[in-house]
């Protein structure tokens, strides 16, 4: 059995500074911060493309599920989940609650 290596710091943990105050170390680098502030329009465009691709996958899956027999438990379970994902994706300005709900639904579908 392996023993944990001592002396290594973990990113994001609170560390005590020389004056006794607690500081939180950040795992983001300056280049990541710079990209996030200057590339907002690129990020939005990339996110829009990802959402379009996801919506296309969901619509294809919905069409496939609707071709299954009406009595299929699998289809009856997954169709409402796919429809809920599509309804959340149609909202452009989503709340954090909607984002987390979308993530959970997509993980249930094994799409994310």
C-alpha cells in the first residue's frame, strides 16, 4: 500500500502566511486569467458551437428513441430526460440551477 507523500502542497487549500493570516492558493495561472478576460467573445462563440453540437446529438437521440416501441421502458424513461435537456438548452441566459440540472441530466444520458 502506498503512503501519501509529505511536504507537497495541494492547489486551492488554505495556507498560513508568515503573519498568521490564512491565504487561499489559486490553481489558475496568469495566462489562463489573461485568456479569460480577453477571449470573452471567442469563449461565447465556442460555447455556442458546443451547445449546437449538443442540441444536434440530443435531437438525434430523441428521434432514435421515438422509433423504439411505445411500450419500451427504456424509451419512456429517456424521452422526458432528453426533452428536458432540450428545453434547458433553448434558454440562452441560464441560471446556475438550470446549468447544474442540465449537467445532471446529461450525465444520466452519458452524453457529457
